[in-house]
């Protein structure tokens, strides 16, 4: 089953506990620190465009790419309501194409964990390297094995709202390092609730695997942080931020 089809209808509702403003402040700090104070920025796996809009409001020229048509429809409705100039593209991050280069690429809310094979992760990095300005940066977050193994795996979460409810079951395969999410949704339609089911899969990547993929893609690994801090990655980090830099264009121009 495709991910983020039925769930797109209520995604923002169930994400209302995510402090997007704080996440955006942290991301903007990283962008500026690593040389992207303005210009074109690509948001890979932009979903309903919450972070895309916050970065647009901060002065960046934003492009959002996602492979869920349903999520992008909501993003475009929000864009129209806010009166922002954002280009949204229906594209798979493993095959995305741009008309030119961008100052930075960002990807948050564990979008990169949806890349299921190391070779595909390398391909995403290779495309990012290709479409980045010389010395441009790719900043993304990842859920960690600690989070999948200790906090999510074999656990069930449920939430009941007036307009919708969900049951979210997790299964973590330590050998394959894949987390399966079985999501059951009940979305109100008039006086009744319609049931929807989706299955999502995310892969756990170690920092060594990320570094190897970056090297294979020709990118420079800059650093990784325990999320929302400038601290090194820890054994119990639940989410990390990784910073890669474009490599190759400047060298070719010398």
C-alpha cells in the first residue's frame, strides 16, 4: 500500500505536537552557519509543506518535492492561503530533477529513513551533489536505531480526536534494520467514520553507512549532531542531523 495517501488528510492534525517553529529556527541556524543565508533551497520529502513555508517566510526561495500527490495538494492549498511563492514538484527523491542548482537541500521529519536501500541513499546524495551550487550543503535528519529499537519497536500508539483517530503499530526487525508501521485510521465523514489502512517502512542507517554513501556519491561529510543541539551524536540520540557539502564543481572550475 502506498504511504501518505489516506493519512495525508489528517497528517497536520496528528503532527500538531511537532514544534515546527523551533525546528525551523534550528535549521535556519545551521543553514546560515554553513553558508546558505539566502537563495534557492530544496525541501526533499516536503510533505504538506509546513517546514517549506517557514523557510519561505524566512526569506529563502523554496522548492518542495514529494512523491505523495495527496500531501502536495494540501501543501499547495496552504501556499495559496499564505500567498507564498513556492514551487512544488511531484517527484521521488531518488529520481528528482531540477532546472538548475540550489544553494542548499534540506530534508526533515525522517524523510531519508524512507530510503530503503544503501544504494538508493547514495543515489539521493549523488543527485543532491549534482544540483547543489559549488560548496552548497545538504542538511537532513534521521531517526536512529536507538529510537527504533528502544522507543518504537513492538510498541503500539493510539490517539483519539473528534474528527479522526489512529492506531499505530510498530515492528522493528533488528537483523534487516527495518521498522514497519501499520497505521489504521478512522476519518470522520458526516456522521460516520471511514476506516483506512496504510503500511509504512523505514530503514535505520548508521552514521558510518551515511558517511560511506556520501563518499560514494562524491559528497563531503561535514558533521553530525544530536538533533537540535551542537553536541556530537550519542548512543541514546533519538534523532540526528547530518550535514554534507557539495564537492567537485569548485575543483573542476580550478
